[in-house]
């Protein structure tokens, strides 16, 4: 580890383990690394999965999560963190209290469902985020489905996306990613609304794009870009990542058979 990586350019992901490497802390660590950011990763849950199915989830004890966070923050001067799969109310509450204790700036990816369609949370998870985490976060990065759950607004077009982002922006900065609609992202930071134009890429290989996007935004914030530029750069980064993703891995060839 180089000295400058150790100093300013460190981050922490608090998220689940997807051992297949597409999503969760492995995707986060790879994304931080690709941006020159040293990655630390706190595990909230272990999943058993591949890109097609999640077969098991083991939540980590909240005391162990707390100790992971404290032990890292004792040593690394981390300002921006990224959160992913938080699974349960006690974990959401813990993360919220650590954000306050260490005065962290948290990019919150409110992970709810895997790309393969499996619920990655306890019931009523959106209400836990709204109650404990939203107002303590720096930026929240929901996709369309997550934004619907958080805002209670059905989103079937871009106007509804804007309505939901304005509602959530009363509590925090918000970027709703548009990959499940037309491809444009809607960012509201403070009083400013931005439509970040994106291209929809036709693919079924999007496992982990939410994790990768929010880790890219966190990396760009650490590098000193403002919120708008961080979101624009990360939109471009994710498009490249999808285009250059592993489309010829054994599992995809298997699927084609
Ligand atoms: O992409 C959402 C996601 C986040 N975190 C973990 C996951 C997934 C999707 O499968 O497994 C750990």
C-alpha cells in the first residue's frame, strides 16, 4: 500500500458479501481500486449466490459489525463511506449511529432486491432507512424500485422520478438511477435538480451495477469532485463497465447453451 493511498484516499464499504464477485463488497472494493482509492470493507451479511440466484443469507451479528467499523476507523482517516446491503433494522441503526459518532459522509445505496430477484432485506426495510439513515446520509443512490419504496410514489416515467427525488431531497441529496427506465439519472443536490443523460445499454448482465455505481460516486467525491461531476463521471463509468463486462464468462456461455 502506498503512503498516499493510506492517507487521504481511503474509503469504507459497509455491505454484504456476494462471493460470486458481481455485487456487494467485492464489487465495491474493485471499483474503489479502479479509481485509485484504498478499499476497506465491513461485512454485514454473507450471501450464497451466483448471477442467477441467491440461495442463502447469513446476517452478521451487530456487535461484530460494530467492531469491524471501530477497528478500521481507529487507524484509517476515512471521511466518505459507502453503504450497501444493510439487511435489518438493527444494522441500519448501528450504521446511522457510527456516521454520527465519526462524522462520516455516507453514500447510501439502499439495496433491497438482487438483480436475480431475491429479497436482500427484512420486511419493511424502506421504513428503517427513512426512519434512521436518510437524514444522516450525504447522498442516497436508489434505483427506480428502491426510490418507489422510499418515497411511496409509483415511478413509471421521468416526471414521477423527479417527483420522488424532490420528495427524498427534503432529507438528503439524492440521485435516482434510471437504468430500469429510460437511462437518465435524476440528481437533486440541495435546491438544484439535474437530469444526467445516459444511454440504455441492452444487456441482461447488470448484476452489481448499483453497487459499482455508488462506489464510483464515493470514489469521485473522495477525489474532490462535486456531487454533480461525481454522478456524471460515475454514469459514464458504469456504462463502460456494462459494455466491457464479462459477457463471456462460463455462466453466460452456459446460459446460451
Ligand atoms: O446488487 C445488489 C446487491 C448488493 N449487495 C449484495 C448483493 C447484491 C445483489 O445480489 O448480493 C451483497
